[in-house]
């Protein structure tokens, strides 16, 4: 047993979640790396952390399932017995469509993973962190998106709306638990070069849109992770209910 603080990163196997897990581990957190299907990618993140002397383990679970979320938190309890950080990073998008083409299964799934999943993970974290419940406090970071300010019209209004919900959730929950030692913030990435663009059927989207972005390039997962770990850390001790844009000026 060490004195390291414990962090759970949902969707920690790839993209922004993986970059966050790796950076947080470097800064001394021990990390539960959640994934849903890509066990090899999660194992790679865990190996990179443990090979450098850190502590991490992979935990499978679909944040679109309440039963999986409860199992995931139980696994963290059993492994580390404490929790001071949660990054609600797992998120999905779907093929570009107008609303009049979308079926209800798509809309329900995206809200279940991106919104309900974040709510339920935060609920479980608060039960463990709240000073009202005997916890020692903690920090929760949600993943919003520039889509929440742009709307996603013609492409993914469903995804954009889930991120709008995350913004309001962050503001309200931040106030709700501020006196219990818990801070709740969000990071709002812009166009970041990760696998998520393949989900909407445009794997090269980040490269294609780069010339239209203020810095003429997409961001990296590592650049977003820097903002997330700052919000997790005590360096941001008076920041709660805030949304930090990492959009390269977009
Ligand atoms: P990504 O590269 O597609 O990686 C997604 C990660 O989430 C993977 O680790 C995946 O696990 C996991 N995941 C997917 N569905 C899950 C589920 N139901 N339960 C648990 N884990 C699940 O995504 P990303 O681009 O890094 O995005 C991370 C977050 O940032 C998302 O919330 C996204 O909306 C937000 N964001 C991204 C961008 C961008 O341009 N990339 C911009 C704004 C906001 P497996 O490896 O097991 O599949």
C-alpha cells in the first residue's frame, strides 16, 4: 500500500482518457483505467504506468450500464480502498446524420453513455468522497466538447446536446457538493486528433479541418490531459463548477 491518491478514468484505454491516465500517473496518482472492449489498449496504458514505477489496473465496464458502473467502483474499492479523483471521460459519437434520419436507439444510447453514465459515475464517486459521508473530498472532471457551443447541426445534434447537458451538470453539481470537499469541473476540448472521429465515419476529420482552425492544427490528447490533471490537482483548489476550454481558440 502506498500513500498515492486514487483516480478513476472512464474510457482510459485510448485517446484523451489514456493520455490523462499516463500523465496523472507521472504526477503521482494511482490509476484505475476503465475500458469497455479494447482490453489490449487498456493493458498497454497500465503497463506503461507500472513499467515506470507507478500503480494502475484495468477495469472493464460499459458506462452505459448501471450494473457495470457499480461493479467498476467495487473493483476500485477492493483494489485501492479509496478514491480522490474521477475523470468522466468515456464518450461516444455516431455517424453523421440529421435529426430526421436518427432512430431512437441511437439517441438513447448516446445519452445513456455520455450523460447518464457521467451522472452515475459522479454519484458513486461522491458517495466515497463527500466529507458528509466520512470521505476526504476529491475532484471530478467531466468531458464537455466545443460541440456544446456549436450545436453539431447537420452532423450530430445528439452528441452536441449531451455535452450541453454535461456543462449544466458541471455547474449544478459543483455548487451542490462544494461544501463537502468535492470540486466538479469540466474540460471542453475542440478538435482533437483521436479515434472518436472514426465513430462518425470520418477518421481523418481532425487533419481535414486543421486549416480552418485558428491555430491551423488540431489539438492532441496530451494537451487536453494537461488541463484535466490541473483541475484534478490541488493547484485548482478554488475552481469549481467551471468549464475550461482547450479548443485552440475556436
Ligand atoms: P476515443 O479516442 O474514441 O476513446 C474513447 C474511449 O472511451 C476509449 O477508451 C473507449 O474504450 C472508451 N469508451 C467508449 N465507450 C465506452 C463505454 N460505453 N463505457 C466505457 N468506456 C467507453 O475518444 P476521445 O476522442 O479520447 O474522447 C474522450 C472524451 O472527450 C469523450 O467524452 C469525447 O466526447 C470528448 N471530446 C473529444 C473530442 C475530440 O475531438 N476527440 C472533442 C471534444 C470532446 P475502448 O478502448 O474499450 O473502446
